[in-house]
């Protein structure tokens, strides 16, 4: 019985000694490598600080851009704001607004330029609005064929809202009819849903497309060629 007690004490002593040796090794390792470890810790801290500063700076810059662009009241002021903040997320909406101002003054070439610069953003609603506006500006510029093509392209872009696609489909069909390109008009207008699946604004445009299609098929605009004209 006494022997077992002695063995247990010896075992505990060995464990304690081993643990002390581990602590000593860890401590000695820290002493030997404190400089590299300190550099790593300082480097991580600096990296985190830089990332936080960059995020805050970007947020501040975006806020300034939004304020400058939204606060510009005329073409000159808005153009100046976009020269400064043209690479920010607020720029596409600003360029679309600048295009609208140019349209009011019948500066169609400049409007088209701004609409082109406003394309490709992350907002599908704004992208659709820009693409649709481009079709109307082309029509106002006296380029109905280009306008019809632009509208037809919008009508087939599934990333745009349904109402915009429906409006563009009718606009393209209307312009094709005006150019006596009845086959292309009919082919495009037939793509409008006729089962009542669309709602709201899209449904209204689809009804207009259906009415125009009925007029074409009834011969109101003349005979329809068997095949659409080549682009």
C-alpha cells in the first residue's frame, strides 16, 4: 500500500516536471522569436487599419459624389460634378439625368453620349431605363431604323423589368410598321404574352401590342410579306 503511494507521488512529480519543461520551452521560444512575432502582430494591425481606412474613405467619397451629383441643377453644374465623380457608383444615374437635360434642349448627340456612358451599371432598373431612353433619343434624332433596332434589343433583354421590355416591344413594332416592315413588326409583336400573365404597366403595353398586331393581320397596313426583311 505504501509502495503505491510512493509511485503516485513520483508520477505526479514527473508530470509536474514535464509541464514545467513545456512552459520553459514556450517561454524560451518567445524570447528567441519575439522580434519576428512582434513584426507579424504589428503587420496584421497595420493591415486591418489600412482596410478600415480605405473602407471609410470610399464611403466618404461616395457620399460626397452623391451630394455633388444630386445637387447639380443644370447641365454645366452636372457636367462639372461628373468630371470629378465620374468613376463613382452615383455616376450612372447622374449621366442619365444629364441626358434628360440634354434632351430638353434638343442636344440629342450629347444625350446619346451620356446614355452610352451610363450603361453597364449594377442596377437593372436603371440599365433598362437608359436603354429605353436611347431608343427614344434615336427616334427624336430622326433615326427610326436605329431606334427600332434599339427598342427590339431592349424587348429581348431578360435582365430588364417586364414593363420596360413590353414598352420597348410596342415601340419597336410601331416603328417597324411606320417603315412598312410589317413582317418584322408582326414577328416582334407576336412575342407579347397574350395569356394575361403580365400585370400593371406591362399588361397595358402588351394590350397595345396585341391591338397593333390585330391591325397588321387584318391588312390595315397592307399585305404582310411571308418573311421579315433582312437586317
